[in-house]
C-alpha cells in the first residue's frame, strides 16, 4: 500500500498540477510538525521593537548590544524593505509583523515546487520524490516556520533556490541580490550557486580551468552569481562609509574565527546534524570524484564546504549558518544523476530514511531538538491567542 501510494505521487510529478500537489503535501507535513516559535517573541516588546526601527530607518545605526541579533542586522535590508513596502511598521503593531513570518512560512510551498522542478531536469521521478521528502525533514525546511528571533532565513533560502532555478541572467542576479541583503551567509552561498550553474553549463564535468575562465566567461549564466556578489560588496562598502554601518565582530559579539577551535571541540556532531542523511549524497560525489580523478570538481566542492563550516563555527548558531550550504546538496544529487549511472533508487531511499529517522536538531553550542506538533494541537490555539493579544510598541 505504501509503495503504491509512493509510486502514485512519483508519477504525478510528470505534470505541473502533480508537482503543485506534492509541494502542498510536503508543505503540510512541515507545517503540521513544526512549532512556530516566533510567537514566543511576539508578546515581548523588547524582542521586536528593533525591527520596527529597522523598517522606519533601514540605514540607521542600531543601539542594540553587540551580542544581539539586532546589532548584526546593519546590512540585512531585504526584509525590512519588504515590510516597509507592505506598510507593516504602521502603528507599531506587533500583530502586523506576524505577517512577515506568515509570508516566510508560506514561501516553503513555492520553495518545494522550485526544488522539484530543478531536480526533474536531472533525476527520475522516484529519485526526485525521495530527495524532496528527505529535504522536508531537515532544518532547511523547518527554518521557514521555526524562526525564533526575526532571522528570516527562509526568505534567504528561497531567494538562493530561485537563483538556481532561473535560466535567465536578470532573474539570477535579482534573486541572489535579494538573498545577499537578507543575510551575509547567503553571500557566502553565492559560491555554491555559481558552481551549480558552472557545472550545468559543462554537463556536470569539469576537468580544465579553461572551462571556467575563457572568452565567453562574462556571457554565461554562471557569471551572474559573481556579478551579484561584487555588486553586494561594493554597495556594502559604500553604505558602511556613508552611514557608518558595521557588523560587530569579536568574542563579545559572538562572531570571531577565534571561536572555531572551541566550537569544533564541543560541537563536531553539528556538521552531520545540519543535513543528516543528505550528507550521504555528498560523500558519494567526493568518492566518485576521487576515483575518476575529477580533481577540479573535488577541490571546488571541498573549498565551498570548508568555508561554510568555518563561517558556521565562527558564530554560536551553527545550524543556521551551515544550512546556507544547502545548494551543495543539490549539486551533489544532480552530479550523481549525471555521472553515476549505477546509482540506484536504494541510495536515495537510504538517504531519505536517515532524514526521517533522525530528529531535527538545532545546534547552538549544544543540540536542541525541534519538537513535532502532531500530538500537540493545542499549541496552535496558543499561537492564535498570542497573535490576537500581541501588544503595541512604544518608544
């Protein structure tokens, strides 16, 4: 019965309607199993008053203590500007800010749809369904709903995936620009989006540097992530000089490369817990690249992952940071589909089962399990009550 149902949904991916229905089903699973923790902040004015300030004056220097999330948001302009465009800062009503969290939650639906359509370009329907099902049970998907402190990582993930989905230069550039200005970690992830487009242009086979640097370099889609990153850096430097904006750095701010040794010694398991079974696909790619002497691909992938890990262990909220490397897993699964013909559906099944069987963890010094809501329906009542009773803010 389970196998018949699975094959039915896999076959339904042949049509646009079927892809929408599968996306809706995955969205419902995540929604029903993830507590929207942001409501615990809504009833505390000190938690969200900074966001109203950011909406009102996006380029104003924050007066928040340097260790807080608010202090690190100087250059995180995408969400405040969206909120400003939607006029959510009016009357300083916390209930209006909930709209941003609701939008983020529902972005998971098109996120799954985009992911399915990207994978369908390279994988068969069964492999696609297995991958997205496993993806629904790791932190990336949970982040669209489990947002504790105005992180809005879900927006950044969506923009990054949109940059991988588009096959036109302007779409890629605009998507990745929005992602970069949502969170600095998305800027780091531009490297993996670049590699995805580069591999696509070379049929997922890189052997020579001339495939990267050639006379057509500026005309290719893979140039757009580079252009988006350069424009981000130049504009960031301009804003930093003109408005004295800065992101706090150092032990007191909880952002420093000096934190890496201690973080590694106390939380090495966090690397595995960030993507759980999906790492198996990445491992297969590494082994294949080594065996077939595809050293250019091997070096590029290894460098990207190591940079992501280094950045993640330079801060306390490790899981949030490393999860921005999710495009690497999409690269891995598409590489497998294009280059490893003997790979069977059983490998994808094992990957998915690992994701389903391992509880989703949020790692910040120590792991915190993100609880399921299947047996906690009363929580939704408290969510509605928190929104209705949310106070106004006064300064």
